[in-house]
C-alpha cells in the first residue's frame, strides 16, 4: 500500500474518532437570574464543574448567570419548552401558577433553617409531582438567607411604610405591598441595582445576600431583620433531557445535585452573619424590628397564610398539617 492511501486512512479514522467524541459529549445550558458573585451562582458553577468531572466530560453544563440567557420569569418556561435543559428558579415567583410554589414564602411559617429544611421535606414531593406533569423535576434546592426589609428611613410600624415605592417580584411581595399600603414596582434581581440608584425603589424585602450584591447600603440605611421567610431557589431539569442520558450519567448528576443541595444550605446559613456585617460595615443599621412593627407584620402574615390555604385547597391544608407535625405552631 502506498504512503498516500495510508495517510488518507489515518485521517478518516481520526475524523471518525472526533465524530464519536462529539456525539458522546452532551452540552446543557443552565440559565440563572443572579450575579456571578452571588453564592447561589457560585454553587451552580461548582455543580457544573463537578458534573463535568463525575461524567468524565460526557456532560458539560454551561451556566448563564445574571439573566444573560433568559430573564427570571422566563426560565421555567424555557426549561419546559426545551430552550434550556435545566435552569434555576425562585420558587415563590410561580405562586400564581400553583400555590405550592409559594409555600416557602408564607410570612412567619419558618423561624430557622431547621424549620426550613422540614418545610422542604413537605413541599418538595408535592412540587415534583406537579412538575412531572410538565415534563420536569427538581434536581436540588438551596435557600436564601432569612428575609428582611430594607428602607431609606427608620420604620417603627406598618403605617410608616405607607406610600413607599416597594420592589415587587412575586405574588407574595405584591400582596404585601397591597396590605401595607405601599406602591408596588415590579423589579427583577438583575435590574435591582439600577432601580436603587435611580430611586425607582424606596423599600424592599429580601436577603442580606441581595443587599450586598446590589450595594443597597449606597441608597438605603436600614435593614430590619424580620425573619419573614426563607425562600428557596430550585434547579429544575427537563425530564426529556435527563432521560436521554445513559444510566451512569443520570446517577452521576443525581449524586452531584445532592451534594450541591447540602452545600447550598450550609453556605447560606454560614454566610448570614458575614453578609449582615458587610451591610453594617458600610453604614447600614442592621436591627430587629420594633415589637409593634413585628407584631403588625405577623398579623399580616397570618392573613396571607389563611388566604394561601384557601387558594391551595385540600392539598394546601394537608401540607400545612404535615408541616405542623414536624414544627408545631408557637
């Protein structure tokens, strides 16, 4: 055989090898709404890195942070419609679609991370059953820090909030605006920094992490530790995409997701004190609310919980009862 055919044969074999490699490797897009430095995003990036390692490069996950691929309200629909294979969502954003999503946003239902984990154990199976009907499931969840209220001025009672331009990003925060006589302004996470800088927002409820990410201390001076609720982000995956993986890859993804969940819960709790110190070190007053303010807020929360149960029907009542077996009301 002459030298030229041998060269051609080698080239052909190399092409076959490259084609096989390309076919063997799968790429998934993972859109997220939060900034690259946010602890949720860092957890996503590490999750993607660990999946790459655990599957020996067979599955590559590309994280698109800061709403660069899809805006926050679009991510669930993108996964459901196959535009992205998986994505990170804030559960409470979807309460209007199904009350189940809003369960971890009910004011004063949980008082600690331990309570929040018990709520997760109750809420997640119901959510997975619902999402399965839409061709998706939850890979893992990770909580935000307990939610507090940011304001430009001191607040001693709910009446002091009247007329403030309030950031609304979910059905629950919109309802709070209504019940506290504030003016709701719909602002998503990626737009919040600009809204604060331009005075579009005068008050909002969120975590210490959001306050640090957006440098809220540059425009507001008070953070009231309401301990309102501990909401969760969930990484959801398309069942079509997941089921297309071979069994070994599925098992690897599931294992790494469980590790990401444990890590996310741990980091969230560990960062709480650190993040509040950053706020305080930058001139913000970080303080518990007055007894009057907290009492009035909790009354509003009780009304919202009753309303939620009515919307959620028998399933909601059963889930609350299941949770109360684990965490009795105080």
